[in-house]
């Protein structure tokens, strides 16, 4: 299976897992006739669903490579080609609600102030931001997963990315001038180790997501870590076993704040 298909599978699975565990596509409130901005829209699945559910709203997906063709795309959805780490081609005070998910993996530490200041600029007074970002390390890791995490952190440091940005982003949001900041956390098991039925189901899906992610990253690890493809496959099998053995889980952090 080619990497682009595996990654697309990973993105779609993660979207529906988060929607199912959060019981919604948003934790904030999208009002009547809002203009909604999806930052780093990717394949546009979140924007498409919001636009379909809320035909009264205008939905904009902004990404450096947004989808140019999308089946069932409603009239109230548009995409804009733009780099979110640069100034955005949007008017000041033109947006009511901004949603951003899983962009901490591409925003460098020094770029966060600009991204947040652009959020502040394009929002209307009283507008809302909702940022949903995962911890980039795994909780309750086994020894092989710990080795993966340590290697990933070293690679992130080389690229100017902040592996632990989820611990400091709250301060950045406040420094940008946002108010009424609320933080929620969502822990999702990896594997079928929970006793409760729904959590067990979520854990099964999350483990499939991790399989897809690790499969997509094989070339990166083999090249950068200097291990053979065979050793990588063995390490991945160990990691997948450790998720159940050590009761591993993913933690997602959600920050909701307003512009006064």
C-alpha cells in the first residue's frame, strides 16, 4: 500500500475517532450564520462535515495543499491555498470561529506567536478559537516505545519543532491576548485493554491508527535511525504489543478561548 493511501487512512480514522470520543466535531459553540475557519484543513474532512451540517455558515479551509476536488462539496465551503505560518489572505475581523487540529507537528516554536496573532487579527470581537492537539509522546510507554519517543524528540529538536509544545501553548495563547481560556484533556486508550465496552472499541480503533502511522513512517525511521527494514518491522510489533501490556494511551488537549 503506498504511503499516501496509508496516511489518508490514518487521517480519516483519527477524524472519526476524535468525533466519536468527543461526541461532536467541536467543543465550542458555532452560532447561526458564522464564518468558520479550519486551519491546516488537510483533506478537508472536518470542514466538509461542518459545512454540510451547518448550511447557514460559511466555512473556509486554509492549507498549503487543500483538496482541489472533493465529492459532495457544498456551496458554503471554500478552500484557500496558504501557509498558516505566514500572513493569511483573509480580511481583519472577518471570522467568527477558528478550528485547528494536529498542527503542532508542523508549526515551529518561533512560529506560534505569528500563528496566534493571525488568529487574533482575523477574528471578530467575541470570536472563538478551538485548538485540538495531541501530546506527541505516548503515555504509559513500554521500553521500545520510549526509544521511539526519544528518537522522535531528537529529530524534532533538529527541525526547530517543540516536542512538548502542549505544555507551553497555554502561555502563548494568553500572551496573544485571548481571554476566557478553557482547557480540556481527552485520554484515548491504545489497544483493547480497557474493561469498559466503548473504551475498548475506541482503543481498537486507536491501535489501528498507530499501525497506519508507523507504517507510513517506515522510510523515515529506516533512513534517519539507521535500522534495517526488518528490524523496524520487529520494533513496530513490539510497540503494538506494549500498548496492551502497559495500558498505553494517547492524550489530546483542547484549548478554547475568545477574542474580547
